[in-house]
C-alpha cells in the first residue's frame, strides 16, 4: 500500500512497532514519546522541521516550478524540464519520474511540505512539556508555528485546496485526512502566524541565520494575505515590518546575491535558504543551471551546464538604466579572457540571456554557497504598495512605497495620475523585474489571473507556442497521494 503524504511518519511506525517486539526503547526519533525530555531534544526537533526546506530548495523545486512556468526564464529542453514550460505534465508527473527529476517537480513541494508540517506538529505538541529555558522554548514554538504556516502557504499557492494538518500522527489512520478549501488553509496560516508573533521570536539582528525573526513572521503574514486578497491585513503586516526599522535595502542590488556579502545582505534578505558548499550544509543547482554550458565562464562557477536562460523579451523590458538589468547578461568572459557574444552563448538559440543572481567563482564542484532568498524587504515594500492601491487607489502613500524599490534601481518615479488598475499593473511589473529567478513570478500571474494572457505571448524560437489552460492555475495533486489516501480526491480541473 502506497502512502506518500507523511512518508517519514509511515517509516517511523515500522521502526517503532519493530522496536516494541524487541522490547527496546527508541530515543533516536523526534516522533517518539521518549524523545522530548531535554533542551537538546527540542533543538534537534526544530532543526529537523527546517530540513524539508532544503529538500525543496536544493532541487530546487521551490524555484523551478514557478520560473519554468512563467515568462521570465526558460529551460533547455532536457530531463523533462520543458513539461513545466509547455504545461504538458500530468498528475503522475510521469516525465519527471522517468528522468529521476522529482526534486525539480511540484511533487517535491507536496512531499516536503507535509514532511515539514508533521515535524512542526510534533514540536508544537511536545516541546511545551520539555524541561528547558522558557524563553528559548517560546522561540522554538514560534519557529514551529511559523514553519507550519510557511509549509501550508507553499501548498495552497501551488495546489489550491489541500490537506490541513495540525496534530502529529501516532497511528497510520491519522495519516489520512480530507482536503480543505484554500480559504480554510489561509485561516490556518493566519492562526499559526498569530501564534508565532505571540511568542518570544527575536527581532533582527538578534536572530540565527536561516531562522525567522518576528519581522519575518509579519512579512510572511503580509504576503500570504496578499495572495488571499486580504488587502487590509497585507498592508498592516507590511507596515509592521517597514515601521520596525529593523531592515533596509542594500545600496547595490547585486550585493544582495553575492555570497561574500551574504551576512551583510541579511539586512534586506530577511529569510533565505542558506546554501553551503560543504557538509553539514545543503547546496542547490541554480548556479549550475544558470551559468553558460561547458563550465566556460569562471565568474559563474566552476561547474555550469547552460540549462536555464532568460527570455530576450524579458531582458528588453527593462529600462536600460535599471540597475537590476545588470543581473542579466548577453555576453560572458570565457576562461581565456575572451568575450563571448550572445549568438555564441549556447547552440540552442542565438538570443540566450544569462541570469547572474547565482554566481560563485570559488564554488566547490556544482555546490554553491549562493543563498536563495525567500522573503526580502523589497517584497514587503511592493506588497504595501499593491495593498494600499487596492484599498485606496494610487495614493501618494502607494507611490512612496513602490518608489523605495525604484530608487535603488535608479529609476524615476512612475507617471503621476495613474488609475488604480494602472498602478497595480505597474506594481506587478515591478515585482517581475525585482524578483526574477527567485521563484516568485508564476504566483503573481496566477493570483491575478494574468497567466492566461501573459503566458501565450511569452515565447521564443525554442518555445514558439505555449498552450496554457485554466487548470494550470494550480498544479495537480500528485497521483501517488490520490492512490495512497482514500480520503482525498484530485482537484476538480485535473480529475
């Protein structure tokens, strides 16, 4: 019998049942009653709850399923990556499986998020009774509530109606659950973030890298509310972050993505997948995908494949003065010091544009220390601008919020007198320029229902036609989960 929803739990049951037969006591798993006794146990449990983020971002499915579906970047048509661009995937993710590329697929997001939710649930259920420092206990619980909210948000923005799980599973039967509506999922996300904000989560800079500050919890709240169409909450939570004064934008947008500047850049990159080139850290393959083929450009990294490029039309959409265009390039310098022209970047097209957000000259093999931003302060400003405009029109306040981001990009103010719709469109476009390559764009297109008109026009000689349908707004729930859980059915458009 297949059960993929809470796979770590199912595996654990076999271990526990076997151990009982041998009359042994199990201490090594965060899922056992005997584990939650000490502060060390609690720290190990919350650390384990972060690990599924590495599973999502090392692939990195959390970035690629958005970016390969949207209108900024496209993949070389190898190992099934073009199924996302051409919307030819099925509910079984058959092509990804055939190429052993589940780690680049929506199925990885599904399994990782429910793995993380299960682990967070155990922390929330058991850490309150742990004998340890009360302040740190409160912080750990805050982190667990934050993570549970984040995992549920990742699920609903990708799959729509999904399972809500708020208690740990102690029997196989408890691993089964029914779907809830996205409205109910957002209610749970709000509740968890309220709980997180009520704990002793620290404020920046007194926060461990990779862990959320109180302001990060508010930033996730703001973004979740934006996706939920709850403009008032989105604006209030974004304002909470902005007025805290804890974070600020880097002067040079390129410094946000330079590994040697990552510690300084945390003043803007509020929360990220913290990549490391060596054990025990986790890395990701974006550097290898984005660099030129044949590892031919030292500045990009020692091992690059030329598997992901930006559309020429997207590059052309930038104002030539926009500093963010420096994070794209139509040439590169090879190992001999020669400048390679755009027509020679890759044999698949003469119009390839290189993405420069993930570069590390001194990386180790294909491993990189380039962090992947999950929440940045620039995002918070643009959330505030959009939410203000949706509530009150293109006010001076809305103009001020977006201009903070445009100032750093060296762009003039938007034209005065924009209508509400024109201003909101300008914010969505600003988000496209600001967050390309960060796994954000597809969700802006789906939450605004722009994907049906934008995607068919996002073509080139490699992908001259892209047929997107209404059902592609959300990815299908993995067929393995449908097969394994008798209480869940596929979402309607994919039945």
